[in-house]
């Protein structure tokens, strides 16, 4: 199948998906063609649109990079599909913010650094992955998923598109991968700091000499909860 036909099919699928989404109260966050409504924060990874997907590509020596929605969200249901190269982990920031100079117990932190809850994206190989668990990106909390539940699983299919569903309501965050429930936590302290914020697509930093790796996202839609 040639690229022009693939692009046409992707465009048609996106149009039909938009129509269905609007009927169900959903909003498409990605138009399938451009990065309108998104802005990059941190890092030097590149983001482009290819065949109806956002493609993030690593840059040697870069810290974590994030492509973030211009709009912020509080309580919501988010669905999207993800495919990631083996050797790269990624994440979906939710209710996230950028640090100012006094964030973090009054200390002088790096202004503009993205921080907040992150749903892990990870290919795992034979041993499984930690995809779908929740991490506190640059919050000082580390994993928000309790250690006793942080066990690799095989719900994430390496080398394939994987559907993520994330529901955030109050302090409770629930996640599913390909229809399989992965996480269900309530973190009051995190919620007090992050009751709302942007959605962000992470390209993880890599060391010099590694990669390049890519991660892809498509069919990104959100439904705000009342």
C-alpha cells in the first residue's frame, strides 16, 4: 500500500472518528494533520505528523521533551493509541504544569520544567512492562503507584498500536491498556497540587550514542467529566 493511499485512509478514519466523537461528548485533541493546539516544552526531541499520527523522535543528549496541549483539563476521560520503539520508554502527562522558580518547598528549581502525574508507556519484551502505572514526573514523589503493585505485565503489545484509556476524577486516577485495567489509585497530596493541567506527550531523554528512537500517538480524544 503506497503512502498516498495510507494518508487518504488515515484522513477518512479521522473524519469519521471526529463525527462519532462529537456525538458522544468527546473532543479530538489531534486533528490528524497538524500540531495545532499543541506546544513543545523542554528538550530538543522533534515532533512531526506522519500518516495520521504524532511522531516523537529522540535527540542525543536531550533531556525529556514534552508536546503539551495549550488547553488545561481537570476531571476527564482520555483515550489514545500509542506505539513505541523497543529501547525507549515514554509517558502521557496528565493535569501537569511547568515549574516556576519557587516550586518545591521554596527551593530555586528550573523554571519551565514540566512536572505532574504521568501514565507510563513502555515496551517490555518477554518480561512484560510497567506501562499504565502512574509516575510523579519531577514531583519528588517518584512512582505514585504503590511499590507492591508495581509489577510488570503483558497488556502492552510490543511493536503494535496499544489503546490507552485514562480516567481522572478528583484524586482518583484509573488506567486501562487494550481494555485491561492496570491502575486505580487515589493520591490526595498530588491532587491538591495538580487538580488540573495540560496533557503532555513525552519523548524520554537518551544518552549520547543511543537511538534514535520514536514513539507515535494517534486517535487522541478527551471527554470532560462534570
